């Protein structure tokens, strides 16, 4: 909602009038009190005139029915449903669900965490162009090396195949030029190759080693999806689950992980199983307060890198203040995948940063774009910065004298409020 309401006409359908009242008071949206599984209510809410229908309630079955009904009522709309069950994604891929796209909160969260595990110094990371381009967000702390801090960007010796896309200094964002300098306390956004992302991580946190073993608290759907993805990447995974039945079930279905039936907060258990020696711990329990406490306790026992699932957006800031290294909000990462459908059809991917204040967009240039044929040093900034180009399927990290060509895809950083204008200009 927050990422879409300013540039789109939105109608929200919900059975809870109190929710609708709150949304109408906060955002410029139309509301309709009704049931998404009712064709009559969908029609009354104006679904036939919609370009995009998103079914994102907390109940998978409601989303599925609403999406299929909308698909039939709104002939020209794209229908997207959110699910917390990976099986629905598999069924959709087999062509057995009559909707355009299915987005899984579990898979999106697992992907987000697996990328963070790969670059342990990063606050946030994402990949574009089939993994050829990596977005990485770092905090520049006191004691950062002179290669990063102090020198004008044009003279700095940064890892090759990378670009500083933005410098976030307090509440201000700077699209850097050659004369700008990175300072201690800045947050920087880097676009580069995966090798460059690793090189930046080593540069900013030289003591951080590659993560090879992980402890996951919580063997629910999210925790299990994360575990399965990490096991597939060759990472050693131990899981802690307080429900005996669930622990047994996951142990049988995921033999590549070691599963404990325990709360994970018993000091004797932590010492006996040497949990503190794990390179990283992920807290994926259903309760944010439990994740916060368990992460704090694990840190006391020696875990060096902590990642916590924040089910409520307000918990993200609380986790950061408490010293948790990275927090991931499943709703936010799922929203990233969904909102790209509201962008121009040329848009292939969108990543949101800093509480949705900024966007990184993968978009193909239109044939009439004024940017075609221009050298990068001649391009007007206009509130955006191109960090990478995908040409004929290969990623290029442009220099000042490089030229954009027709058919290029560009990975561009901009403020969210300017995103539509930037995409139209491209």
C-alpha cells in the first residue's frame, strides 16, 4: 500500500470495516466492505475495471478463490496472489492454478536470508539479472579502511565491477558524483558483480568469514523453507523447535538438517550443544518477542551474526536497537515481489530499501529513450543513478565513456517517490 498509493488509483476490499477506516484515513485509497471470495462483492468493488488485482489476506484459500474469481471477472487484469504455502507455488508452476502469478512469503523470506548469509557484512542484499548483478547495502562504521573513507570517489580504489549507487547520511540521500566522499556513519548502496559484493564485504569487515554453519530457531514453514535453501547451498544447518511433533516431522522431511526438540533458551542446552560457536543464528519463531529474547541470549553465548524474522514492521527498528545484525520482515520482502506488477511492463524486478523510501529497478529502455546513444558522463542525474546495464544477457558495469544502446536493461537506483517518473523517462 505504502509503495503504490501515491501513483495509482487503489481500491481495498476487506471484510473488516475498522481496517478499511484506518487505511482510508492514512492513504488516499477507495475502500469497499466485502468478501473477496464473493463474485458479487468483487464486481461491486469495481474489479472489472482493474489493471492489477492482488489477493494478499492472511488466509491462502481466500487468496486463491479471490484470485481465480478476479481472473474471470477482470479480463484484462493481472492477478497476483500471496501464499504462505510453498506447495501452492509448485501447483501454479505446473499450470494448475488459474491466476497469473503466485508469490510465496516463505520463499521470498528464505531467498532474502540466504543472500544475506552469503554476504555477512551486508545489512540487505538482492540480486538482479539472473544473479549477475548484486545490490548490497552496508553500514560504514568507525575504523573503516582509508580505501573507503575520505577520498573523492573518482580517486578511490574500490572493488572493480561495482558502483556506489547511493550514500545515505542520516535522513538524506546523496546520488554521488566524483567529488563526493564516503564518511564514517554513512550507509552506502553498492551495485556490482557477486565477486565485487564479496570484495566490498571483506573490505568493510575483514574479520568476517564465509558462513558455513547456521542455527535456526523455529521449524515452522518459514524456518523450514530457510533451512531447505541453506542445506541445498551446502551450509550445515541445526534447527531448534519447541514442539516435539513438529521437530519430528521436520527431521523426517529434511534429513540434511539436524533438528533439536528444545526451547533454545536453556543455558545448559546452549552450552552442551555449543550453539555459541555457530557462525550465524536465524530466529524464525512466530513471536517477535521470543525472537528478540533468543537472539539476545545467543549473542551472550557467543553467536557473532544474528538474523531475526520481524513479523511486525515495528519490530524491525526494535531489533536493530537491541543489536540484532539484520532483521527481515516477510511482508516487506513479499511486497517487493508483488509491486513490480504495478510498474511499467518493461520492469523485470524491484527492490525496496530503507523502509520503502528508495527503489532499485530493473527496467528495459524503450526504443525512443533519450538516453540511448549518450555517454554516462553526459547523462542528467534527474534523481536517479544507473549502476549496471544488462546487454544481450550479460551484465556490464558502466564507466564514464560507455554508451547506452537500444534494447539495454538498466539497474537504476532512485527515490521511491520518483520511481514512476524515472521509469517513464527511460
